[in-house]
C-alpha cells in the first residue's frame, strides 16, 4: 500500500500551535497591563512633583508657619481663570516654615574679656544658615522638602 503525502497539519500540531499562541498572547497582555500601570504611576508622580515645585519656587516669608493651599501661592503672581485648575490647586495644602541660624566663625580669634551677646554674635558671625521646610499634602499623600542655603 502506498501512502500519499498530505499537505495538511495533524491534529496534535494544530493543538500545540494554538497553545503556544495562547501563551504568547497572555504574556503580551500581561506586559501591556504592567506598562499601563507603570505609566499611570509615573504620570501621577510627575503631576505631584510639578505641584510640589510651586512652593519651592514661590517662597514667601509672609507664609511662614501658615498652612495655605497652592492656589494662594500662585494667586498674586498669575491670573488663573480655569475652574478645574483652581479646584485642583485648592486640593493641595502647603505648610511653610523658615528658620535661620547664625554660626560664629570658629577660626576667628576671640578677645578675652569680651562678653558675647546676641548682637555681638550677629556682628562677628561667619555663617548664616537658612532652612526652609515645606510640607505639601492632600488626601492621597504628602511630600516634605528642605532647602538649605548659606549666607
């Protein structure tokens, strides 16, 4: 008996190929879902970081030890008319605190009989350290930034 060669796939070959395609499809769907979650996280983080930069660039001594919303920080400098932006900025609260420290220059020679009062310390100091602490928070999270600058 002579067998004829067929140009078709066997049932086992078809089942194996369908299984491999299903596994590959599931893997691609998983990668796509993870990418979407990652992009969503990065978008939210970037958005929050942008909002956090507002009080860092608009520091004002008038806000010292006060809690304000982000809209208050921008209201005097910018004319914002979009209600959605105003509502979003009002959702974020900011607590701003500034401290200044004077440090006497350790390399300066002291006179023996001189009494050091606060005024003489300020006159003879070698370094002034300013520290700004800014807390930004809303219902979803918070952020604290410290800026240190020397005079």
